[in-house]
């Protein structure tokens, strides 16, 4: 069996954290839970989901002080600051080998995130997964909203920021910015009206203009904004 290249992303570590449901949710879990659409049982933005989930992992690393910028707009891990969460730690390890361009990192980290992150949400009771048989032969899976109520709570916090103009905590600011960067905000029009004030507010958050309540260092905001704007570049802009 050929050896794995020394600087490649270790995908084996991505699933090792799937059982860590007692730990605080990662930003990727919160984002995927928001993107889940209870009415249809689908996940919004599936076509570019891996970029968005990859961006949420990088933003989580930045918020935790595990990630910083390098030369020429690249990002790198902060030495000796490995996160405890397995999903985040494997991304941190990949970025500790050498600085990477953000889009390179998104493409390396994102593609394998959907299933382990969904497993965590099912394990927490945020989403229920039902296995069915169609015509008694073909197996299919249906997703339903779980009974935790956590999605409604997250959505209410994002709505307060985007609609009511409340100053967010740093994590909610990043979550709202990632939701905007995914290009899926129009699909939330029942809860978050798609209007000019919401669009303007969302764009401010994408740029790292979070307000005084989001107690995050300037470098954290810069790294997070860099990540989020690269997500915009590969999700929203190609379709505009």
C-alpha cells in the first residue's frame, strides 16, 4: 500500500470524533444543523456544502486561537495550540505542516466532513435519522428534526443579529457570516426575511464587522473574515 504524502490531509481522523457528543458542539455542527431544512428533510446548499463546512472548521480554529495568517494571504496553525476536538485537531495538524492558501485548505478539509458532523447531530438528538425500504427492496434514509430544540435556539440567535440588529457574540457572528457566505440565506425567508437590511448586515459580518460585544482579537476577526470571504468566492460568486 503506498504511503500517504507527508503534507496531505489525514482523513482518517475526521471520523474519530463522531462519538464525542458530550463535548460542546463545533461550529460545523451548528452550521449543518441550521442548514438542515425540517420541512423537506434536506440540507440547504448541498452542492457546495463541503466548502462551507470546511470554512466553519477553519473559522472555529481561528476563534479558538489555533489558527493565524501567514505571508501572501495564507493560513497556518499556531504552534503548540492543538484543539481537543478530533475534527478540529486533524485540520489543525494539516495546517501545521506548512502554510496553505485558504481555498486549498477548504478543498482538502471539507469533502469528508458531512457524514461525521451529521453523525454528531444524530447522536445529540438534534436530528433524527430514519432508515426505510422503498418497495421492500431499496434502502433509503430520511432526516427529521430531533427533539433537542437546539436548531430553533440557534436560528433565533442568528435572527436577532441579522433582523433585529443585536450585537452578537463572536461565535454567533461567525455562524451568521458563514450562513450568509453559503448563499442559502434566501431559503430562510420564513424565519429571516430576505430584505436589504438583512443583506447589508450579513455582508458586514462576512467582513468581520461584528461590533463591540463580539470580544475577539483583531487577528481572530481578520483570519475568520479571510476564511469566510474565500467561502463566498467558491460558493456564491460562481453562481452570480
